[in-house]
C-alpha cells in the first residue's frame, strides 16, 4: 500500500496560531499536514526543565486544539525524542516537507535539531526553518543587527487562515507516562494562565491601563506585578511573537498618551532578542565563563547557604520574599531577579553554576538565551568592568519601604514594624519579647554579614581581574560555538 503524502509542522517554542510562518506554509501547500509537538524525555530530564514549564506547554497546546477543532485539525503530541518521532512517521507517511522555527536553546536542543536535520535530509525530505523574532543564525558579530531587528519588528504580521482539513490517523502512540501526564494536566492558579488568548488579555490590559506606571514601578517587587507587561511567559513559549507585541503597543491609540512608558517597554522587547542573539552566537553561556579567566576564581561551596537561598531562609527578608514568591507564582520583576543572582554569587560567593538551574526551573518564563546571559552578567564573569553587587537591605528600603511585599511572602514577619522589617535581627530583645517575635525562633538570622561579604567579594574579584591571565583572556573572548545553518 502506497504511503500517503503529507507535510509536517514541528512546534517547539512557537505555541500559537497567528503570525506563524510554518503553519502558513502548511496551509498554502496542497497536501494534508500534521502539527506535532514532542515532549522529549532527554529535555524533560535536563536540569533546566521543571513541571511548571511542561504544564504551560501542555495547556498552550490544549488552547490551540480548541481553536483548531472546527477545522478538523489538532496538535499531536508525543512522549519521545524528536528523531524517533520523525523516524516512525516516515515509516507510515511519505513526508514531503517539514517546517519549523529555529530554536536558540541549549546545546542539547541544538544537537537535537542537527540530528533531525540529518535524518530528514538523508531521507530526501525538504526541511525548512524560519528565523524567530529577529534572531539570526550563523552570524559572528552583531554589526547591523539593530537595523535588521527593527525591520523585522515593523514587517507584516502573518494573518494565518485555516480551512477544514483532512484528518490524519497516526498508527502509533507515544503517550506521556501516567503520573507525569496527570501532573501536566493540572495547572496551579498562582501561575499566569497559558495560551494565545491569555497572552492577548495581558497585553491588552497593559496598554489600556496597567502600563501607565511601567517606568515608575518597574523596580518595585509588589507594584511591578501590576505595572509590568507580564507577557514574558507568552514570549518565552511563543504564545505571542515579538512582532505582534511590538506592533500592538506601538500602534495602539494610547501610545501618544503613554509614549515614555510604552517606549521603555518596546526597548525591552528589543533587549529580549538582543540577549537571545548573544546566546545564539555562543551557547556556552550556560556552562562556561565568557571571560575564561574566571574559571580560575575559586568559590568554596557551602551547601547550607545554597539550600537557604533556594528555599528562602537566608535571613534577608527581601531575598527570601522574592524566592518564595518565585516558587509560588513563577514570576518576579527584573531587579529582584538580579538581586537574587547577585546575593548568590557575591554575598554567598557561590559559583554561578550552582544556582542557575534552580532559577531556570522556577521561572515560568524561562528563556535560555536571556537566562544564562543575564546570569553571567550579574555574576560578573563576562569580562565587563561593571561589577553589580546588590545590597538586599538597601533594595528593600528603596523598593518595599513598608515591607508589604515582604510580609505577603514571609508571613512570619507580619508582626515586625516597618522600622525593623528590612533588618529584623536588629530588633531589640525587649521588643521581640513584647511582640512575641523571636528572630532566631520565628524566622532566620542572616547567613552572612552583607557588608563583610561584599568587601570580600570585591577584593576577590577585582584582585583576580588584575591577574595577568585574566587580562589575556579579556582580550580573547572567543566564540567557539558559533552556529551555522543546520541545513549545512
């Protein structure tokens, strides 16, 4: 029996139905097509992945399937490596074309893409990938990149239209393990809801009301939850394209009235892609100091401090509140993320690689290209002269002066007055007894003295920078992982 001719759209971090090039190509072709997503065991087991990521993906796909149902189409999911899925599909179908977006992910996803490419080309399948959000594969420097990015941001949005299709029966299954499947189908109410419609709800509420205080509240852990765009999970998993978000805000009727705030937001959309582009050029941001000289800087590991940081019991109220909020909701604002990294890398003086996967798993909006480049910037290992050591007490006093955010997420400090909420260990013993709040019993004493730890960190890092070998490495920030087109 002859195999049926089909095309395939392979979804990765592009879980939407509009402004979607591979789906446009599939609809314009004459053949029936499958839309597939692979829950790959190797990626699920990788230390940057967490259940919340899988839940967001699953529910994004469910939302897509609800919209596709009238057209007799759906996203078919498989629990298997992508190479295995494509090999099986080729046994039952004559695959003419596979369309997908490029993914600027970790080395693991890059190797996966190359393996799929090799398989498809060997079987004479036409394999096409499209650039995603203005990130360009194969470049060695970013000369002219800004101009090209703005061209992408202002280019025409794809208006995907769907016609009723022919249902394709897939004669094999690769279903999620029972326990994992049950967990993925659940979705915590504290997380932002997944899917394209929810993405637009957040974007619309930002331009209609929430965004007016964007610049004013961007650094404040409590207020930023309302005033920030909050579309980062939808960008990370592709419920929205950068181009859609950019044009919607730039062309909105409220733009002239909120120009300063909205321009600041639009600038950050570009930064979003800028850092992913850096990671696309050099994906070893994930595991190697960009300034190789910092590989020689010794960080004595202290597991009890790492555990206190991970669980929000460092004795520094804002640090603990941010970590607990992140664990519960999957989101905190940028300044607080930077402070968490700075505290870990400088005040605790732990190797940045001991903490980056923990935060990757907690961020609902985890995007490898942003996460690892930003982590190294805050850790001070990129070779840039600026050293960012955040004082968590000052950050607390500046951005949560009454301790409202702290008390929301560290309820054991609820009885502490605003005079001591930032440094509860300084509360006099008599007042502790009168309020029934004993620091050592009800909360935690600071794991380190931040003034002493900052001095030690500066001395160690700046002293290391004077090392001749570091100076040599600073002149030779090599790009050993430059990526060429995977079709080569």
